[in-house]
C-alpha cells in the first residue's frame, strides 16, 4: 500500500480532505456495493485509491483485515460499526480469495 | 519589555519610569515589580540588594559551579574529557551538583534535552572541547524545539588558541552559530559566573534555545575572585501579555466566524497553556487539530479534538460549513497559512516575534505568552457576548466533533485489540501498552511511520504525557531523552517508543547512562527491520528505484539486530517478542523491572507494510570475498 510523505503532501491531503476531488474521480472505478461510500471516505482522507486498484495487489481477505486495522489504528476516520463493512467490501471486491 | 529593560539598565529611565512603562504595556503591577526586582542588580549606580550578589574566591570553574548552583541546577550532564578536570576539582566541595555522565556527547545533549523539555528550565551540559561536532545533531534538535540548554566545554589554552594547534580549529563559535541561540568564548576568569548567568538567562527566556559557552582550560583553572548572582537575579518574568487592541480585534473575528478551526503547536505546551486553550475552544466551540509538536498541546480525548488534517473532511461532512477562520496557536506557520489554494482568515498566536505572521498574511498577530493570549481572549470574548450566545455558538460544533472523536478513538482501540499475529502488528503492541501502562505514564517518542501509535494513548494534564518527536527530526535523540525525562519525573513511568532505525543512530550510549544510574525506563523498539519511512518515500515515488522494486538504503534486516543483546552488554534485562501472544507477559515483565529500579529493553518484531515491504534485497557487497590475501 502506497503512502506519501506527509510533509510534502500536506496540501494535497487538504485538498483531498476538503473537496474529495481526487477520491471522487478514482472512486468511479470502485464497484457498486453496499459499503462503497464508507471505503471512499475512509481511504481518501489520507491517500488515493491507486493501491486498491493496483493489478500487482495480491491481497488475501486476511491481508485486507490487517491493512484496515492498521489504517484505522493510524487514524483513518472510521466509526467502529463501519470497520467490518469496509473489510468485507475490500475482501469481496479486491482479494485473491 | 525588552526596550524598557534596556533603557533602565542604561540609565535612560528611572525605576518609576520603568514601572509606568510596564503598566502602559499592559503588565500587571506584580509583574512589573517582579521584573524590576530581577533587573535591579544591573542598574548602574543602583543599590544592589546584598543578597543578590556575593563574592566567591576560587578557580574560574568554581565560579561557574557556584553560579550553576545559584540557578537551581541539580544535575550536570557530561561526558569524559580532560577538559572536565576543572569541574572535577570544583565538585569536591560542591556535592550538591550530581553528574550524569554519558559516553558520547550527542547523547549528553539528548539526555539534557529530555530533562529540559519536562522541567522547562535550562539544563547544563559539559563536555570536551573536541566533542562539539559529535553533539551538534541533538543541539540542532534542541534549537529547532527551542529547548533551553546551557552547553559548556573547555577550549584551547589561552597561549595556544588561534594557532590551528592540537585539538583546535580557527572558529568554534561559527560552528555553533546555527545550533544555538547565543554562544561565547570567555577569557576572563573573574567574569565566568557572569557568562554562565547570561547563558542561562538567554536560554530560558521565551522562545528558549541552547546557548554555548567555551572556556580555555587554563582560565577555568586560574585562581580568581568574582561576583555570583543569586537565582532571584535570573528570574525574568515571562507573563508577556499580547497587545490589547489585537486581542479585541481577534475576539471580534472569532465571534463572527461561522466555522473556526484551531491548530495547536509546541508553544502551547512550552507555555503550559493547555488548560487556557481548552477554555477558549470550549467557550465558542472551536475544533482543534495538532501540528507537529514535542508536546500533546491539547487533550486528545477532548470532545473538540479532531486529531490531524486528515480528519477535517469527516467533520465538514457533518458540520457543512467550510472553515472561515484558522487560529494557529503556537505552531510554526505553514507557507500560505491554512491552504494556499483556499486561503481563509488566520489569527496567529506566538511567543516568538520572529515567527508570528512569517509565512502568510493574518487578520491578527498575537505576540505573547500563549497562556496569557488564551486567557485574554476568553475575557475579551466574554465581554462581547452573553452566555446564551456563546452556548448556542459552541453547542453544535462540540456535539459533532465530540461524536466523531469518540467514535474514532473507539475504532482505534478496537483495531488494536483485534490485531494479532507474527510479526506483531504495531497497533497490537500499542494497544497492549495502553492496557498495562500507568494512567499517568510518560511516552517519549522517536518513531517514523509508526508515530501513529501515539493515537492509542490518552494525553492530557491529568492523563499521560507525551514528549517528542523533535521538530528537527535528526534521529538519535529518543533513548537519551527518555533518560532525561525520567530524571525530571522520577515518580512517573517513562516509556521510550523507538523505531529500530532511529535507535541505531548511536543510541546505545544512553543505555550505559541508564544502567549506571539506575534510571528505570522501558525502551520499546518497534523492530520491523527497515527504515519504513524512507522506503515509502524513496520507492513510493516510483522513480527508477521504485519501478525496479529496489530498496537501496532502507532495509535493515541483514544483520537483524537483537536489541536485547545490546542491552545485555550494559547489564540491562530485556525480552524479544515475535508474536502478539507474547506481548502481555513481556510488557508485564518489563514494568516489574522498572518497579524494581532498573531499565528494560523490549524488542518487538513488528510487521512492515506498504511499498517495498517484501523486498529484502540490497546492494550486496562482501569485502572478504574480494581479498587476495586472507588476512
């Protein structure tokens, strides 16, 4: 998963946070699903969605669980009741099974 | 105040004129009298209170030591060097100064820095004249954080200096100039106490910073007689009030804002202004984010706490009013302020006249002690709006921010609780520490990407305390600093959170100090075998190295360092944890060791992630294989 230098990208982050433009453009590629919006809000607060789409991403369902816990612990703005929904959406749509 | 003091000591104004000038500058009578008392000994022709100055006969170094004692020094942080000879002689009759020795000058400064960041008073260091280059990394960190230190060393003898001789260069002062607030080479033994006093004073006055004093060794050994100034004469009141008209303007702007946001920075902690800032934010409901800081400048469990920039979007989705006022309290100003592309009104509050309004335009510049600024703003706002108006203003923002803050904190803890495995997820380690640490534990942090672990701990005046990471980011600070923090707070649990990469920037030297003086700190190494932060930056930008999936400088796994073996060399016990199931027992063992009065090393193999996480390749080279003679 690619994260950026927080110092260099402060203003990019701000733009993403305030306007969600980058995330919205990328989000068009996210498959429909019950929890799609939760994924967009949680992930694009800090970074783009490239890493989810990346063809080199060979993540298992367990890996997604690990990554989501990691990101939430880092401060991704996710409510407790949404955590499992986000894991399920990513595992259903982007895992190697 | 600076001009008034200057005029007074240069006999341009009378004492009465000084008091009148202070009153005109909004200082209270008490503060004005206190300032006058502090300056009194330096007024030409003035009557020196007899207890303000005393004369001491002895070596030049005796005078330095006496002045240190007068300033309230308990410790002198030092390393070895023959330049410590004069100090050694002076200590024989001055047991009230306790030496804390380290085996490397860089760690001497780190230990003193940790001590000073907690006490907020200058800490004294002394090391060999050639130790300066070693020490500059942490001197730089201290300067960036404006931490008050008095750094002393010997210097070439008077008859040799300036000759490019043994252990000398032509200009040591120039080498110090970027890393110190003030620096001097002192050549008159009878004036050495005066220079120590000056170094202390300059270091302590906000914004603080390291000062440096070099003294030729023969001058320190020379017999002399000189004045020692009482500690009272060092007391410069720092209750600096901001300009009253700026406060009034700022209060009006705050009251007219539809969606204010505050960013807090290290000057809040430096000025002990957390409570006053909380009161201000609660008064009108201002959500708060944290700038990089050595302190937790706002309680991270408070309902108005939003954490970092990344969380603003979630707040705005619910509040639905774009920010229209940005209050920067005690942080360095970002270029362009809140956002270059979307500028909004900014109020900057800082104790540093050089910093305030430096990088972006502002609607009000509040120069003064942050505690005073927040207090004055509270009073001004209360005088302009009634209680019901204020309550109405604050209510919705507090409700929204509070709901989010509580939910995110629950999620963080839940993510930590649920994370398991081998290597250990860092959040599992942080979660388990949170479960077992004392409610008022002190966390000293020097981590890279895993600094986010700090979000697991509750920081507030009545909860845990955070020190670090430095603004300068020069690695090799945290272990030493944690020893200094423990010296300042012997009755609070102190835990150093350290990345393996940061630790390996020469921090073993501080284990020697911890072991020698029974400084019970638990050093927790997040040992993921990589400089994760640099790997993310270098490979993540997908230049040639990233595209080739090559990690040239970040991989640390060969050799994989066993930090408990390093600790064992210093007679410090430890534990290695490779699976989250081992965490509970290992942490418990460590905390028991601290209770018994000894330091402890907890080496936790943590999982790395992100770009290049799987890469264990590096530019292989073996000199042994290239030899033609196997000797």
